[in-house]
C-alpha cells in the first residue's frame, strides 16, 4: 500500500475570490481591461474626440447655406420662434417665408396654429436661435441640430467602444456616423428627426452604462452573499439605478419630439430587463425568471415609464402656461365631454392629442418623395430637401461664374452613405443569425434600435412617409455594421497562435481597413449634395447612383 502524501507537501491552489470571477463572467475580460490603464482611458477619449471633430466640421462648415427655409424648416423654424415669444405655436400671415428669412417677424399673430408634433424639437431649435444670433441668422436656425448631430458622433463612438470592448471599433462607429448622409444632412437642417435620434441614442447609452453598473453591483453583492456561506436564492437587490432614470428622461424628451419615440421606450425597456435576466442567470440565480420579474422588471417599469410620461408632460409647459394655445380652452368650451376624471388642462391636452392621432393615422396625401419602409434600409427613394430652379436654370456666363460649367445644380439630398447602408443591410441579416444561433447579447443590442425605429413603420406603410425618417435609427445601422466587422476581424491571435492564423487575421484587418476607407471616401464624395454646394450639373448627376434618387 502506497504511503499517503504528507499534507505539508500538498500544494493547494488559492481559490479566486467570488467578485472578480463574477465580474469576468458578467462583463467579460475585454470590458474589464478596456480602461485598465490611464493611457487606455486617454486613448479611448482622444480617438472619439478626433472623429467628433471631423463630424463637427462637416456639420458646422458653412451651416448658414442656404439662407432660406429648406423643406419642413418652413414649419419648425417658424414654430420655434413662436414658442420663444408666445409660448405656443401661433399662426403666421400669408406667404411669410421671404420676410421671415429677412429677419422680419411682424407677421406672427396671436391666433393658435394647429400643429401635429409635440414641442421638444421646436424648443431645441428655439434655444439655438436664442444662442446663435436670432431669427435673421440661418446659422442660428440650424445651430441646435448641428450641435446634437455632432454630439451624436461622440456618443456613438463611446457607446460602441464599451459595447464591443474595443477602442478601434468605437472609433470606426464614430467615423461612420460622422460620414453618413442622413446624419450629416439632418444635422444641417432644422427638422425634428435629428433631435429624436439624439435623445434615443442618449437613452441607449444611459442604459448601457446602467447595464455595466448594475452588473458590477450584482457581482459585489452576490460575492458577499456567497462568501458568507449563504445561498443566492433570488439574488441581491441592485439599489436605485440613476442611469435608468436618465434613460427615462431622455426617452420622454424623444417622445416629446415625435411620438415614434414611444417605440424606443418599449423596446429599450424590454432590452434592459432582458439584460437583468441574463445577469442573474449568469451569477447563478436559479429562479432567474421569477427573480427578474419581481426584483427588476417591475422596478424598471416604475422608473422608466412614469419618468418618461412626466418628462413628456413637462415639455408642454409653454402650452399649459398659455391661454391661447391650440385647444387650450377645449375643456371650458366642451363641459361634460372628454375624460371627466382629468383636470381641465389635461382634458384639453388629451382632446388635442386625439386630434393629432387622427391626423397622423389619416395622412395619405400623395407626395413625389414618399417612400415605403421596405426600401429605407437600402436608401431606395431618398428625400430631396432642396433643388432651387434659380440655380439649375443658369446658363452661359452666369453658369460659368456660379459653378465653372455650362449648367449647374445645387442639391440637398437626404440620402445615406450608400456603401454604409448597403453593407449595413447585409449586416442586419448576419446579426439576426448571430442572435438566434449564438444568443450574443451584442447582436440584440445593435438590432434593438432597428426594431424600435424601423419595424413599426411597416404598420403605417399606407401613410405618406419618407426615407429621411431613417435618421432616427441610423446609429443602429452603424452599430450593426461595426458589430459584423468586429466578428470578421475576430479576437487578437494569442502568442501561441500559428503563423497561418496571424496571416489570416492580418489580411482580414487590412480588408476591413480598406472597407472603412471606402466608406469614408464615398462620404466625402457625396458631401457636396448633402451640404448644398453649387456644382456642375454633371458632378451632381454622377452622384445619382440610382434613378430613384432623382
């Protein structure tokens, strides 16, 4: 019989503490290493700021051109000014645009104007007008849109960096948004949709921060329970989650810009609860479904939905404070009608919202640039915002002086970067496969904005709708494409990897780099028709890659 080993000679491997082990399982080694050193943190910010500077240059350069109300600016810019001076959207006289563009606002009356979108986006435009030089400055009209569009580049670079645990991929995401046509055009024109995009992207970023913070709390608190020798049962509570509250505020502002923000509230609410469920399951909570429903889902609903609702109602403060806003006195003039359990002001607002709902559902007026949602993902029928005949009709010396050719064009075409969007459409299919096959949470995250911003429009395909609505979900087209590029590149080959593996990865990195350069080059190529340059007609025509773009 062999002698038993001497206990003194036995080497006992030290057991890793529970918290680091849980953190690695809940967040991944890549995320934990992302900001491990001051240099890594600095680099993450410098690259994000670099692509933001590029995006800002493309958005702010010659922002005042053209000095005329472009497309739906004719509604929103004038309504924004009315909010500044009246607190509500008042009516204007006949043919007010030429005088308004000259800085004359004397046509603004006191009678209310019937408008069909909430006021947040118009308040944003109004803030830009107040800070940027007043009503006579077309730069001021567009200042808020340009600021929000530029900040969106910074946000997506930082969001993608944490989402993919890669500074390089975060930088690529920022570069793509900086050079996308929908994002550029609608940062240079004061519509409502760029503000919707800004707020829903901010909400997504806040929920990403909440996910990481909640998982760090879960790791610490679950580790304390385990190391005390107690079972996890349903797992610990995670305390009040301020980032989730911030997301509720951002989503309330999104809904206060356009009602389509409600779809983002629904999808993002489900997404954040799904993240909680997988966190509890990963931490070892066995009844993780019940635990999530009781400890997370109900609280998430009570934090996000009422916060969004209160934020939305607060956005109507100017209307509440007025006596002359549209339908403001509806309750007084309709006693005994409507929702009697509401106070008069809210009853009037509810009646107004019913009118708005009927308008939106009945909007089927034909428009030459109307486009169904199926073609949006490939930018099949983009929206022409601006193509003045006084430029296209120039001939002879006048044309030569304007553009150096026999005929000229000046266009603002809201078309996305075609290479980015066409590759993004293919990337959506890849991400769907990865979500179903591998249940990769990142695939669900990048597709969430498409589910909220694109899919619901198929129910309204009979209405008069436009491709420029895609700016609301262009960040998630970018994120989906960058996600797939990350899959192609794959993880860094370890030192013990074969030479063949290193060569294969190096070749893939080069190919992806070439693709990124092509996207950037195409973005710069299309910039003249995004920014309203006066160019030779032939130069405009070679940028019309599809006949449906004309």
